[in-house]
């Protein structure tokens, strides 16, 4: 397989005909797009259009059935460890341990990521959880859990943010915190791909919109977002790919 | 360097599992209670004859430890699957072997405690006297627990993420564990009978061999199993 | 990797050959071997029982070899061969056990005895039943291949350990049940039949492999259709 390193190394994401199936169902049917460094793109589409699967493929949680992609020049399959080093996935489920405290959860992540424990404490402060840092996570509200997951992401400081419906359950302040984290990442030369339903929250940071439909890229649009591509059924994309 | 990183991660995973287990308590307590319940049921099956019960004690205690332990292995991944924590765990860069080592360590401590409780219970229930060769008995418990835990942790990584995990794990695991169980039971039997380390020695070396073979095999194969 | 469908009918002659060979081998061994002093004609069951047991071992060895090859090369076809060998091996394993019991009932007076060989054969049957169950419960082909490769290799590694442990367990408690010593007159028949079963075994593995491969090729064709639609769309 030929890989053009010089080109794709500059790109945060270079996806070429990514496809993934589960059993007999093809959830992604050949997705190709690029995302440059310093760029944030929003990913929209109906339920089942393949948004979450695309993100999970890009962060190496699931392998593509066919096709390939690279993250900052590292191949998804062959250099998965480099991809995991570069990409930070923000899942819709918090993925924390109920019987550990907030601080223990973030410190555990810091150890696994080889970051100093002090980073864990400062990130808890940044997401506004330091007053409950020593409380067990069981019983946290869903908004607090989201903030905890955000603290873990801040500890990691990934170059590529892969955010799956990150705004769910966050209050106005939480949304601002998240957008701030995205801006900082972009400022460092990183990039972000954000799956959203609530387009308004992502408006301040997202520079480009990608619409998925039945596992394919249906439209790519510059801001302001093309609402037709987001809205339900009627297939009338204002900006078609081809 | 790489080894130190792996060891740090493995320790973190084991610490995390054990802390959560210690705080919730419900998990260990109910598994230990199940172990004792199984012993009592064996007691009923073997009849009220004290001599028959004493003779069957080594078999009963290892089977009780096995049946209760299987629940622990599935639980250990269940905790990861429930809150989507396994995803987060798999996304940490670095070797996956450290994850296996951490889980293995935590499960080992869990099973070791479980076996200790079951042995203590069977001393009482089955009228077994503490043998004079008790240091060798501790060695058998240690090696037996390593054997159960190694393949248990490995197969649970697959079974817990498949359909029908409740039946698949014992189906895969029990036949594979036949040598450990036989060796642990027979060594225990020999030691309890006041054996002068003649039969027991052969069984202990079998335990050592089994543990060595499958510890290396699982570490080599774990990368292939946790992915995809 | 693009797989290619097997060409139909290429192995049909080999199938016919192995069936004819088996019939001939059976006929020869029944004709030339005199009835056993103690067992009478019952002894002829060994001409299937023993070769089946030997070939079962060969099948499990193939499972281990092709599972290792799969993990090494990541070529899906190795996984399919391992799965086919496991299926044939498990069938032979079941046949070995069943014939052993039929033979054991009149000879030893019991259907089952906890003899080392019998017991470890039964354990292997359970191990590979687990292997096949694992394959049935996992749909995603790559995951299935990786997981069953590990289970297949471990099962094969475990065989000598199981055998050793059961043998010790037996000898430390009871006298070894008398192994059936074979008269040199029977060896020719036994060898002939061993090869006959081996050929049949190879043929079955090949056919199972072809079926599995065809299935995978059909899936890939479907995949090409789905993804081709994307390219045109």
C-alpha cells in the first residue's frame, strides 16, 4: 500500500474510503475526507448514519473493515499506538469507575497516560470539580460525570479531539469549558471532530460541517451550517459533494 | 524504561480494581458467601457420614473455589463494560499486556482471599485438621490460585464481550483447568493425609509447570484477544 | 485481502479415492485378520476406533499450527483451515469415544472407565466443543479468528498436560486398566485403515474449508457491491 507521508502527516485526519460493518450491516460505506491541523469540524447526521462508528474507528476502538485512514500521519491499524497517543476520544458514556473518587479516577488516567499526578488535580480545578474531588463518583449527576470525563481529556492534552455528542448534559458554563478546551487544542496546532445534534453549542468553535447519511459523506459545508443537511428525512442537501 | 512503564500501568490497574472492590464490598462478600454455600451443599451431597465428608474435603473445597471464582472473573470485566470504562482503558497508549497483568494481579488477590476463606470454612465444616505440613499447603493454595486466575482472566476477556457470556466462560474454562484442579485436589488430599511430601511433590511440580506454561502463553496471546 | 472462491470439483476425485480406499482397507482387514481369542469379531471395531483416535490428534495439531499461522500472517484462510480441522477433529473425537464405549461394554463390562486415555480424550472433546461454541457466539470475522486462534492453541498445548495429570491421578489410586496389546498380525490392517481415515479426513477438512471460503467470498462480493455503490454515488 502506498502512503504519501509528507501529505498526510500535516493532516489531522486523512480518511480514505473507510468502511465498517457489524455482522451483515454496513454502518460506514466508504467515508473519505480530510481534516487539517488547526481545524475543527462538526459531524452531523441522523441517528444511525454512522457518526459514532466513524469516531470509534478513528480512535482505534474498532478496526475498519476496509479502507484506511491516518491521524497526524500515523496509520490507524499499523500504528495504532501512535494514533492512541495523538487522539483523545470523548465518549457519550463517561467511562469512569463509580467506586473511586473523582480525583482517583483522573489520577488513574494520568498514570496510564504517563502524566504527572499534579496535572490531574489542576484539571479537576479547571472543570470546577475540586470541591467534590474526594467524593466517590457514584451519585454524581450526569453533568458532573461529563465534566469529570472532560478533566481526563484535559490531562491527556491530545492533538486530535474526537468528541461524540460532547455537549449533552452540560450546562452553559460546561459548554464554555468544553469550547475553551477545543480552542486551546486548535491553538496548539491540533484539530477536533465533533459529533453534534445541538448545532448551536458548537457554532462558536466549528469551522466546517460534515454531514453523514447512511454511512457516506453526504455534504461538506462551510459555516453557517447548512441546516437542510442536518434536518430530518428530506434528502435535499444544499451543498452536495459532487 | 518500557518495562517500568508497563509495570506502573499494571500496578495502577490492579490498584484501581482492588480499591473499587474494597469499597463496594458487596462483590467479594457475596462471592465468598457463595463459596461457603457450595461447600455446605457438597456436605449434603456427601451424606452425614463424617469420614466420607472428610475424605471428599479437598475436592469439594477446590470446586467451591472454582465455581465462586468464575463469577469473579466475569465481574472483573463486567465493571469495565458497564460504564464504558473498557473503551477508556483500551484507548490508553502503551502495551495491552500491562492491562492483562493488572487484571491478573487483582483477580489473583481476589481468588487467593476466596480460597483462604473456603479452606477455613472447610476446616470447620468438614472436620479437617490443619496438617503439620501447612507451609506446603500454603504453597499449593498459592499455585492453585495462580492457575485458576491465569486462564480465568484470559478467557473472561473474550467471554465477557461475547453473547452468552454466562455459559461460554465455564464451557471454555473448566476443561482447560482439569490439570490444575486435579493437581490442587490431589496435593491437598496428600497433605491433609499427613503425606510426607511424596505424592504432593509430584503434584506441586505439575502445578508449577502448568502455571509457567499458561502464564507465558496468555501474556503472548493477550494482545490478539483484547483488540478488535 | 481479497479472497478467491475455490474452483468446484477439483477435489472430487480425491473424495472418491478416499472412500474407495477406506472400503478396501476395511475389506482387507476383515478378511485377513482372524477373530480375536477373547474378543472375537468385536475386535474389528478397533480398525476404526484406533485410526480415528490417531487422526483426531493430527486434526488438533493442524488446529494449533494454522492458528499460529493465522496470528503470524493474519491471513484469514489460515483461520478457516483451523476451524475446519477443529470440526473434523471434534467429530473424530466423538467417534473415538463412542466406539471406545461400544467396545468397552462387552470387554470390560462397563460403558465407561476412568482410564487415562479415555478421560483425556473426553476432556479434549469438551475443550474443542468449547472452541466451536466460541466460534458460534462471535460473529465479527476478525474477532472470531483471533479469539479462536488463542483457544485452539491453548487447547492443543493443554493436551499433554491433561494426559499427564490424568495418568498420575490414575496410577496413584488404582491399577492401570490393561491396555489392549495388539498382535503383530493386526498392525497391517491398522495402518491401512489409519491411512484410509487420514485421506478421508483431509478430504473433509478440504470440503469444510471450501465451504467456509465460499461463504466468505460471497460476503466480500456483497461488500464490494455495497462499497461500489458509494464510489459511484
